[in-house]
């Protein structure tokens, strides 16, 4: 099948953290009707799909990633009828809708776990990971929690420990059990039958744990002050070989429906990451269509490192695999805070001119920065459990900044996280009126990407780095268009040679139409998109 026939390959995904996008009922928490009321912003921006972080019924110990019912909507966010309305409104605007799904663990209030912990003989006992204490009462092994401390919690009722990769309120499912797999696949079909266009699978690489409960290996690079999770390597709790069979089964569930996409959250080195594309059967890979590539978040922000990253990624992709790129999400510091506001403009041009599907985190399009969270207003359990070592995710989850009003247009109540003080100038309304704003840049980049096949599905050539400037060209075999992209990722003005052509766009939104060729001066953090003669 041609790339042009696959919406998720040519399209752009936009992630919404629902608590923080738009509040419709003045309780200070975003909701599904609020998202529906803001869909026209996504249309104007030019994206093709919205991915919504979890909105399922939940005690909210981890703000929805502790699911108590996979087939409902938490009253905080609305109702199933509100979801149906949002879905219809999105599709009416030619926007696809992708759901966040959490298959690794449930809430400890999920009916499955309540049954499982009720007795050792309950039919659902083996749906979770239970184990006796060591002799003398110690933990079964040294498996740790991502949120700090041991990954085991004692249950007085049944006198065993259960394992949790995250909070004690988030017990891990036993994916070795075929009944668990069948139950999760049934929940997926519930949403697919409603018409959703795909899933982003949370922590997909963690699903399978070692059946023999062997100790993880010590991490020789761990030091006091780092997260206790990394005191051991996840040798037996992550990226187990059996995981790939599970991914194939998930893909088969989606393939029973028309053009649905499976996206996997996977934090692994590239050679291991690309295995999640699966194995080619009759020329089609049978794993996740998009194992998320987070390396632009993790790699040092320099032309040399990013050129090396692109070379490596393109080199390890299996035949038939489609690349994807991510600059930010709900678990990572915001782009403009991480690399600075000028470099964030260059990053936008990079993201939207690379080969592959880009994902934009809400607020990136206006240059939102990390929020300021006083200690008494911290919400994130990752920060509460291990304070002061940089684990907190609240700063990247502050409410979307729609206008310069005191509530940023997000709520008429008290927001669940404080509004970022920079909202007075960094907001959709102000930037919509400014032809040189970050929002104007994103809109123009997306418009160009959509208009030119060379930019959204073409080949990448001549990738190189020189004096802090990243350069590459984009072409398409069925189009005469040829583009050169120059990105000054250094902190100094640079002069480099470029091919003959004319400027289509700069990240500072000036100079369009100017002829170029030979030496050209590029400001620090500036990017140029050049149409070659």
C-alpha cells in the first residue's frame, strides 16, 4: 500500500492531556466537552489526529493512569455520551481520534484486582503478579518501582506481596495469563467498535516480567541522589522477548478494523526499539506501526548529535517501517524550557521537515514553558515520592494558555495546577494576531508540509553537520520539488554554504522569497527552509 493511502503516515498527531486542555464546568479540571469546544484550534493549526491521555474511571492516584474501568469515562471528564459527541465532532472536522490505553497495570480499585486480592483461590488470583515473601519476611526480589522504592507491596488479607511497576495503587497485570490478554483485547474492541482510530499503548515494553522472578542486575552507574528505580537494571522487568508476541496480538486486534494505528510508548535504545515494528509477513510488518521514537528528547541538542541520531535511526529501521519523531510529552520537561525559546523554533522546523510522522504535545505550538509549581501545590506522585531530584511532571502539565485573562481562558474556577505566569504573552489569542509568533510558524510549517509530498513522505538526503548547523535535503520521486533545510543549533551566528534557490520560510518569519546560493549567515537558533532551483 502506498504511503499516501495511510493517514497516520502523512498526518500529524497532537497530544492532549485532558486535565489541562479546557475546563467546561468550572471545576478547574479539563474535560471532554472542553476538548470538543477547542477542536477548531486543531483544525486551524493543521494537525490530523488528536491523541487523548487517559480519561477512564480512576481514583486518580496517578491522574488516570490507574484505570478502574477500561470501558468508561470518569465523571471528572464527562460521560460516554460526551465521548461520543467529541468523537463525532472530531470526525466531522476530518480529525482522527487516538486513545491512550494502559495495559500494563490497573488501579487497585479495579474489580479485577479486588477479586484477585480477595483470596488465593479466586479465579482472578493469577491475573496479577503475586509472590510469597522471602524467608524472614523480605521482599520476593529486588524489583523496583519507577516512582521510587521497592516494587512490592504486602497484602495482609492473603499474606503475599503483589508487584507494581509504578505506585502501589497500580498493580501490574500478569500478561502471561491468556485470560488477561483476552480481557484487554475485549476492552480495545469496545473502543474500536465506537470508531476510534487507534491506541497509544502506555509502557508497552514493560508488559512481560520474568516468570521465575529473578533479581535484576545491579546498576554500576547508579549513585545516591538518583532515582532508586535505577539502582538496578530492568533486566527481568522490561523488554522481555515474549513482549513481541503480545504486540503482534494487539496489532491483529486493530487489523480487524480499517486503517487503525498502534502506537507504543517504548523507551529503549534504537536497535531494541525498532524490533517493536514486528516481523514482515507478506511484506507487511506485524508489530506496532509506530514505536514511539523519543530520541530527540533524550539526545544532546547539537547538530552533531542530531545528525548522528537521524543517521542511526534511518539505518536501523527495518524494511517497510515508517519513522516517527517526538519532541515532548506529558512526562518530559517542555521543549522551550529544555533547549530555550529560539532553539524551540528550530526544533519545530526540524520536527516538521523530517521523514516520518511527527507528534506535537499541546502548548508546543505556542512555545509554552515549564510551569512554576510551589511545593505546597505539587500534585505528581513521582515528585511526592522522591522530592527534589527532578522526577516531578507537573511543570509540563500546566493548563493550556488560550488568552491573556487571569485564568488563561482555561477555566472560570480554580485550576488544578497553577497557570504559568508567562500566559499573558504566550497564548493562542495573542499569537494568532502576530504574524511572526511561534504559533504562526507552526501553522506555516504544517501548511507547507501538507502541500509538498517531498516534506511529508519524501526521502532525506545530504544529511550533515558543520559548525553547529544541521543540513539536509528532502525530495520526492513523483515531485519536482527539492528542499534544503538549514538549522543553526548552536548559540552563535554561523556562515555556511547553501545550494541555489530561494527562501520559503525562516523560523524568525522573514526573508521569504529571497534568493540564496553560496555563503549564507544564519542567526543562532534560526532555521531556513529553502526551495532549490
